[in-house]
C-alpha cells in the first residue's frame, strides 16, 4: 500500500512539474519536442505492427489454401476408394448369384 501511495504521489508530482514547465516558453519547447519524439516512436511501432500483421495474414492465407487443397485431395481419394469398394462388392455379389 505504501508503494502505491508513493507511485500516485510521483504521478501527481510529474503532472505539477509538467504544468509549470509548460508555462515557461523554453519548457513548452522541451515538452513539444518530447511529444514529437513520442509521436514519431508510436508511428514507427504502428507501422511495424501493421507490416507484421500483413505478413502473418499472407502466411495464414497460404496455410488455409494448402489445407483446403489437402482436404479436397483427401475427399477425392476417399470417394475413389469408396467407388472401388462398391465395385468390388457388386462384382462379388454378381459372382455369388451366378
């Protein structure tokens, strides 16, 4: 609890110092420079995130296409096998009836 109080006092003190700095033209210039740097940093992080997201989206699409192709191939193979079993069963039934 004591650490939380010190943390909150530090935040409040920071706001007070920033308020007084902003009143002075030099302080205002410093805060504007800090704000510009923070904005530049967040823009770079956002661009990198969107780039990675696009890269992962491409990989996911490729995997989805490969899985769909594999499922189609498996379906075709199962259908062919079922037809072969049905033909074999019919031939066996025909031989038994003759």
